């Protein structure tokens, strides 16, 4: 059976509305991965994404309705989708430029994501917002059926959004790099728009497809690495890279180094200085037998503990299953009867386990993101219940000890102080307390606070293998003022960690003995990428000023070509 021209247009319209709904949600979810390397996954990131998308959609609804009242035909409607597809395809090629610009403006983690989201996603989301009101006008023949038509099209758009959400989260992000997903979203929009456009737009579509599948295409990914990339994946929680460079293998999560291993005859040796400070926990509890790590990464410290302390048992809780697999494949994590790995959230594990520990190591925080539920009083109450008599916590935090970049640290200190009687601070950098660095916070259930001299005596009496190194670490015990007068106590009900973290994200992170580590950059505007970006921008400008753009419609030839 051959469909009439009007029915073909109506079916095409339904498909286009469904696809546009799917793309809106997919784009919003993917935006979080574009922002994560520089801004983490904070409430500011998600607030910016949701706010900008809703704002752009609302303006799109308004403008789309006005445009439909001026001139309504399927060609204009299709041009809206075509223009949105072009704007989306440009996102991977403009991201690095926009992000660098905003970072230079110094807006920080709080307002930086808002401006980046508006610049990258405002236009395509605005155009996709025009789709629903214009489609209703295009598909409606009279007021008698407007309720049925509008309800049907809004239902299709919403169902498309639901489909886009599930497909992006469960299929696309785990299996494709972000630039490929964004580019495919643009290609699909261009493709479905062609049913209402002429041969010139179809020719541009073929040219764009050829460009994107060229040797310099999005298939190479968005991240530029310094070294040999062994593995790269979008996990459920972050962008993961394993890179070999200068004889060191590094695990990056959202472009931040989380673990490293020297590629020589003794890969157990620790690369990052702060990781060696974590062994200080053995000074604060006699006869440590059971150790828990919250956060696994490349398992550098668990492996070192197992080697240096043959009498202990180590458990590791890591939320990301891909990180666990990478540790086993690339970081020499092998089966060991003294090592047990749990794939779940650290707080959830501690809430239901019946195991008591002598030492708990917290290493699940980064410079751009801290999981607030692992920083509250309620969380440390759970930890206290899971520690044996005299047990201790060793926590790695990225902070300074003075200035506004220390606000989150002192809030955390004040929170832990409500539960644990003895606290010790060790700064790992020799460059000063005002710089952002790794700071080791030790909290002990022992009511007696040990002096620096008493700690040195502990080292000598216990005959640690690395006595000289441990003594050096003790020399970094903080003896300055404790700034908790105005520091809040973090609770599950009130934990403004993103606001407190914001000053830290604007500062350079000084990591002792990590100068050889260069993090991957979210960047495609280099080499062949810049050529493709220039061509795509040129195509968009030409197409716009040829009169195809829905923002450049002349209404003097208005028509009423409305399919039933």
C-alpha cells in the first residue's frame, strides 16, 4: 500500500519528534562527562546541565510556537533538526576551546560549568525545544483535533526522552567514547531531517559524514594523552585511562591521576609520595591484623601493605567494577588469600559488614569531586562502630592547611573530631601549608594524643622496616593552628562539600614526585581536529546564510502546507 504524501509527512514528523526527544536527554547526560575532567560530578555540574537545558527548551518552545504561526511547512521544520544536528556535531570540536576560555576566566567549579554548558549546549537545546510546538502546528488541521494531536506528539517526545536516557546510560556510555556518541547524535538528527529537505542539504550531510569518518575523526576520541594509551573506557562513574609514560604506568579517572606503577623489576614500589604516608596508620594501633581500603584505584598501597606486613589481611572496597578489572589486568593485582575485593560503595559496605578492622584507609576523594556521604558525621559513626578498640583511620585529602582552600579540610576535621578523640595532620609537600597538596589526616580511637617525640619512639620500638622514611613523615606533623572555630560539622542533612571544595578546584594541585605525570586533556581542537572543526563551522555558516536556518526565515512567502 502506497502512503499518501500527507501521511508520509505525518509519519516522518512522528519519527523526527521521537528522535529529538531522545537526543535532548542523551545530550544532557553526556554533558556531565564533558565537564567531569575539570569540574567533577558535583551538584554545580548537574545543576548547570539541568538549568541550562530547561531554560533553552523553554525559550525554544516559545520561539517555535511564534515561528509556526508565521510560516508552517515541513521543510522549515526539518531545517530546525538539521541546524540542531550541525550544532551538536560541533560540540566535541569546540569543547576544549570553550573549557580553556572559562578556566582562564577563573569562574571555578561553581559558575564555570554553567557558562560552559550554556555555550556548548544552549543553541542545540534551544533548537530542539522548537520541535514540539512547531510539530503540533504542522500536524494539526483544525481545533477539533488539536488535543489528540498535541497529546500524541508530546507523548512521542517524552517516550523518546525516556528511550534516550536508558540507551545512553546503559548502552552508549559504557561502550563508546563521548565524542563518538555526540557525533552520532548529530548524524542521526541530520539524517531524520533529510526527509523534508532538498538535495543541497543532502549533499552537505554526505560531506559531513565523510569528514567525521576521516582518519582524524571523532573515532580517535576526545582525550589527548602524553604516552602510550593501553586502555581507555567510559565507565559507569568516570572516564578511565591507562597510560604508559616515562617508565610509569598511570591510572587516570576523569583526567586525574589516581594510581601509578613503575615499570621495572619491582612494580610494588610506590610512585606518589602521599601513598607512602598511608603506612603511618600502623603507628596508632598495636598489632594491626585487619585493614580496609575505601577506594581501590590501581591497588598500589594494598599491594605494598601486603608485601611489607605479611601478618595482615587486606580488604578493598571499590565502587567501579571497571577499575577493579583494570587493576587486575594492568596493575599486577593477582589472587591472594590475604586480599579480598568488594565491588560496592564504601559506606554501604561498612553499614552491613560484620567485620571489624584495626585500620581503615580512606582514599576515595579527588581534587574536583568528593562523595559527600563519605564525609559526614553519620559516616564516621559507622566507621567507629567497625573499628576495633584503639583502631584508626588514615584519610587522604587534597587541600591546603591555610586560606579558603582549606575550608573543606577543616570542616572534615571538625566533623571527625566529634567522633574520634585523637587527630593528627601530616602535610606531604615541603612547599608550604598554603598550597593545595595531599594532606594525610589520622584519627584514632585512642583517647591519648601522642606527641611528635612519642611517635618517633613508637617507630624505634616497633622496628619498622622503613624507620628512616617513617621518621621523616613524622617531621611533617602539623603543629600550626587548628582552624575549626567557624568550620561546619558535615552531616547527611547538611554537607555543602561542593561549595567548600570550590576554591580548591581553582588552584594548582601540587603533587610531590608526580612531575613526570601529565594528565590527559579533553581536547580535539588540535592538528587534524582543527581542520575538521573549521570545515564544519564553514558549512554551518554557509547553510545558515543561504536561508535554510530556522533562525533566518523570511516570512513573505508564508504558506500553510499542513498535513493532516
